[in-house]
């Protein structure tokens, strides 16, 4: 994750680089689940 080549490759596909501990990563996943879950519920999005 530290090399410019890898960062550029990830940036080219709009990937977000996140260096974190396992605990920080788990907290981010939980936060994203809550945030996007609210969006899905409010927009009444369903899987078909």
C-alpha cells in the first residue's frame, strides 16, 4: 500500500486506500453498514 504504483493502480479504479488496525477496520465497516443501511431503507431498495 506504500508504493506509488499500487496507489495509482487503486486510484485508477476509484478504490479508497485505508490503512488501519483490524479494530479500526471493523469500526469503519459497522459505520458504513449503519449509514448505507439507512439509505437503502429510506429509498426502499430491494433485491430482486
